[in-house]
C-alpha cells in the first residue's frame, strides 16, 4: 500500500514541501503524489529527483496528475 | 507536443527565457519606456490604475500594453498546451490584501522585483538595498511556509470565470484603441494619459503589446518567477528559477552597455530615490507579500492568464493598491518616500505578519 500525498488544489511550494516532508519521514519506498497543475507536477518531479528519488509513473486524470515516486 | 512542451522548463529553457526578457526589457527602454523601467510589473499596473482614474497622479497614467500582453500571451500558451485550468477559492480576500500591500511596498521602493533586477543591470546601486529587502521579505515568508502557512485548496470553476481577467485586459486594450492619446491632451474619452513624467514615456503600442505577448507566452511555459527564484533557493536550495533571473540581469546589463544605458552610481538614477532604509523596507514588505501569495507580480499575471482566479484577485489588489499608494501619499518619488510611506510599510508588514501567523494549518 503506497503512501499518498494529496496536494491537489494546493499551489506551489506546498506540493513540494509536502512531498519533501514525506520523503524525509520515510527515507525510501514509494509515494503517490496528487497534484492538479503542470507546474506542481514539474516542481514535485524536480524536487524528488534532487533527493535521489525516481519518477516511476505519471498518470493524468481529470483533476490533474498522479505521480508515483520511488526510492529503493 | 510532448518534447516541445518541456523545453522551457529545463535549465537552459529557464535561462533562455530570463535572458530574452532581459534583452527585451532593456530594448523597450531604448524604444521609449522610462529609464530602467523596460518592464516593471508594479509600475505598469500603477500606470494602468492611473489611466482608468483610480488615482490621479498626473505623471503616471498610461494603459500599459505590456501588462495586457502578459496575461493574453499566457492565456494563449495555456490553451495551446492544454494547461488552461480555471480555478479559484483559495482565500481570495487574503490575496487581494496581499496584492494591495505588495504594490504599496513596491511603490515605496519605486519598482517591483522585475524592476529591481533591471535597475541593478543598469548600474543603479540603490537596487542592491531593494534586492536585500526582497530576499529578507521572502526569507520571512519561507519561515511561515515551513511552519505550515498556506491559503488552502483551490476549486475548479467555470471556464468563463478563468476568462474574466483576460477579458478585462482585452477590454482595456479596446478602450485604448477607442480612446488613443491625443497630443497635448491629458484625457481621451474615459482614459487618462500623462503629458510628462514616466507615464508619458512608452514604446509604441504595437511593440509593447508584442513584447508583452511574447513574454507572457514564454513565461507561462517556463514558470518564470522572480520571487520563486529566491524562495526556492532558501527553501529547497534549488537554483532552477534563480538561473532565469540571473540570466535576465546579465543580458539586460549587456544590452544596457551596448546601447549606452549603463550608468553606475546611486544619485540621480531614473525614477529612484536614495533613502536606502526604505528601498530595503519597501521591498521587505513586497517580498513577504509576494511570498505569502505564492508568486511575483509577473507570475501572478501569468497564472491569471492560465485561469487562476486567485492570482487574478491578487492582480486587482495590486491595481487598487496603486490607488491607495498615490491617493494617500504612500508612494515615493525621486525626492524620497511619500509623507505616509513609512507608516504604510509598517502597517503592511504588520498585516502580512498577521496573515502569516494566523493562517497556518498542517495539511494531512
């Protein structure tokens, strides 16, 4: 069961802050981040990569995007 | 358009966008815009406030096509790349108030972050104090962000709601076409025009609009933001947006050197004063307000163009704030700060701190 960070409807830097907080908390594993703008999607991806996490999957849905980020 | 879509968000993309803005801004000055004010989002929104009579400061009244172009260029980009997402409802009244004080702080310094960079690139040493203030204000903002400050989630709304600010801008453009400036006249139909001062200095409508549209387009694609540049550096040690801002300063500096617009010094700089404490203090207020609102004045226009109704409210707050700034004697002039400018900065900082301290909630 993946951990979900629901940043839908929040503008930056909130999605990035929430993602980084979760990354700090769990150190490794899989996180699903929900965002609703392209900017948030890019910013979360950039921040996750800077922490050594990979973007495993990006799904577009009606409300925005669902990113799956991973670190083994 | 997958590959094309991401070009502007790469490191070189944002550097290219910042660099191009620097070149265009410096050239706009050569083509008629006021000194070190090729593009100043706050000053130009203030001029728009003057053009529609929200304030009656005779030297700063002009319907700046650059601002109209910023919103419309962003709208076009957002539609082409399917990023137009009409949304609103994240504490609009707070965003309005932040817009008001962001403008007041900018007018105490005499420029927004964009102009601070351009002033620096033209050798205006006073801008150094403003930049320090800007960074200080943003730093305070990051402390609030780290302790849970946020204005809540937006909601999807009607497409037509996302169109309201772009339509307002189109309306302004139509007014300008119906009531063009008449030589020697301070008023044309419903619009006010400056006969002297910065408001009387401008590039031609078509050039200003074209540059505005181009910048609006590429800035929407790249997410260029002069506040985010420093915020991301402080908060995340990220230099992505900052690299765009640095590129802006460098290219504007080079163009200024080439066309003879580089004049290093502190005294007698165009549309500037040397009261450094208030160059600093005004920008602390602005930086904090932009930081709490999530974007510099340019970014707010680009966001409004892609359907963000809250950013649109911030823009309207800035335009109304310009009214307060000039009607209440808060705005500075080359002689120094306005009679009530210092009080306004103190009140503004108090209000921003009130907002920062009371609107904190951990979002699970």
